[in-house]
């Protein structure tokens, strides 16, 4: 473990923030180099623009990096506002990472995909891993392309790229970051502030979700798995728990009977209904032992407790 030198790109985001802390616990702070477009000295996050290939190559070379977690991306809702920019960032950054990893003989690269890769003509229940991918957003399109490039770089250059398709990620450590599933984070902040929550999806829009603890564990587990257990070289489905806005609202009501919600679907509703309602993650379970630990009620309990601390701290 002590020989592992890790570079995290996009460490300031929802997943990167928590993943950085966990990897530091496992490998030691001296062996984890966290970077983001915006530096944060308090969190030991250095500045790195993934579109600057020279700067990326330099940090890999100088620090003898042998594992990369490439998390930087423009997400679904934000990407729809500027599709060309989202494509340029998502694909340009990916190529820089893959090419630099090959050049400097990096052992492993983690590349996150997403349920946004799914689109038309899919079974909405228990959506299988291997199925035609016809996404409705530039984010999904870029991630499909990224999955194929991951497979290509593995087969062509032997680059050990590992990937999972994240469902909506629910965590308390950061604010939501421009995704279609962000309501499932925002709703807990409205609850903590005793505000009416205006949901941008309809009440019965069921989507696959995953609690942040399960998300981080899955990410680390797939990277630590022996190479012969990684049999899917595009991306693995993983599942946590599926629910609708109405169901998460009812879960919150068990803790706060006075909480109120209203539904005002916007452009994100069309994105959401193109995605699966539940995911078949049997390949991940069979190949490298994936298993979620958190259900809706347990996740809701933790989220209410932890998000409340944001506002308790700010008011004291």
C-alpha cells in the first residue's frame, strides 16, 4: 500500500471530497494528491485544469503517480445549458488522462460513468449492464464515448481502466453539483431550514440512487479488486436503492411531520424519465463482490442528522 501514489482529479466535488479523505486514511496523506480546477488549501486540494495536459503530465511525473481517479466532469443538468462546453471538458479531460497514464505507465485509472448513459428503448426495471446506450443528454453521450474509450485503451495499450455507473449520489458533505438527481440532496437542506421544498421532478419519478458511503466503498473496492476479477471493460452497473420524490418525502416525514413539498417539474423531468427506475448490478456482485449497505430509511436518518449540522454550525 505504501508504494501507491494516487492522483485525484476533481477532488472538490461531491464524490471527490469524501473519496479524498477515505483514500488518505487508507494510503496516507503523503501518498494522495488531490486536485481540482479551484484549489482549496484548507482541504489540501491543489489547482489542476485537466484540460492542461502539460500540467497534468508534470504532476504525474513529479509525484510518481501510479493510480488516477478522474472525477472531473460537467454533469447532466449543467451540461444541457452549454452542450459544446460540456463535451469539450468531458472528452478533452478524459483523453488527457488516458494518454498521460499510458505515457507514464500508470497502473490503474478509475473513470466514473453514470446512469445517464441509458436512454431510449431500455427496460426501465432492472436495466441490464449490456444494452444499447442511446442517452438523451450531452453528459450521457460523453460518458458512453468515455466507456468505449476506456475499453479501447485497455485492449490497445493495456491501460487498466476501471469504471462504475453511478446512480444518483446522496451525501451530506457538500452541496449538490448540477445533476438531475440533485433533488435528493437539496430536499434535506430545505428540511433542515424548515422551508417548503420545490421539487423539479414529479412526485412519482423513480430513479436509482446510492448513499455516499456505499458510493465511496464501491469506488475503492473496484480499484482494489484483483485484475482478473474485472471482466467488464466499459463500465459496471451498481445499485443502491430506488425511490421517487414522494417516497423520500414520506421518509423525511417520519422525522419531521411538518415538512412540506410541492412539485414543479422543469426541463430535468424529461431527462429523468429517460433513465432507468432500477438497475441490475449482478455483474458487479458476481465479479468483484459489490453489495450495498444502506436502504432509504437508514440513509434518510443519517442525512437528516448530518445536514442539520450545517445550519446549527452556521447559526452559532
